[in-house]
């Protein structure tokens, strides 16, 4: 049927090739009959970037600018932007490749924006407030003071100033310059 004298029978043959996933045979048969829409639809259904690129190059060789643009539009998801840009630039199809490039930039921008929104940390103030709020609900924290006990007895608060009027920064609560080991002059 692929060599039948009637066009419609050849189209049926191309359609049968297409249904049997014989993409190249279907496209070649449609090319012979100048059935560009069938070629483009078959290439898109194949989802094979090599077949689509071959078809785009064919459209450039035969100066089918409108078909080139239609193939870019129809097979958008399967075409590498560098291939489209190269073919458009070499053949002077700047106006025909531009809608594809605009759509590609838009799609890339939207994807990057989603990724940025997903990975951008929240504002530091909000994060600090959330962390502080989570500690406030823990048992043992009450008004900012740690309440530890030994056998249920509350601890006595250690005075924050030494007897000589300075702050105790050592963490030992030692006064008068005597260290906890009893060695004079080792205090902080």
C-alpha cells in the first residue's frame, strides 16, 4: 500500500507504520507525499529527539520555514534549545525560531523561580522566633530560668556578683580570688 497510486491509501500506509511505531518509515512516506502535518505529528508522537532533529534539518534543507516553525511548536518538549537556535541561526530563520526561544526562556525562568522559592530559607527573624518558641514549651524552662532539682528540691539561685563587686564570669561562683581547688590567685 505504500506505493499505491492514490494518496489516501499511502496516508493509510503511513498511519499503519505510525501505529506500529515505525516512525522513520511513516515520516519518509509522508515526506514523499508532502504531508507535513503527518510528518510533524508522527515525529512528536515518537518523542525521539534524533528523529525530530532530522525532520527539522529536512525542513531547513527544503526551505519550509513555516513547517520548521510548526515542528518547533508541536515537538517543543523533545527539542534541545541549542539545536533549534543553531538551525535558526544557520538558515536565517530568526523570526521562526524566536517563539520557541521565548517559550524556552519562560519555561526555564519558571522552573528556576520554583526552585528558588523552594530552597530559599525563611527570614532569620522568623526562624529565630520559631526556635525560641519551641524551647519555651519544653519542660524545665520557666521564665527563662532553668529549674533543675535534686530529689525534688528546688535549687537555690547563685548570686551573679562576687563579694568584691565584679561579675563572676568563671561559672564556678567562686569569690575572693580563690579557686575551687584551694589554690590562691587562680580565680578568673
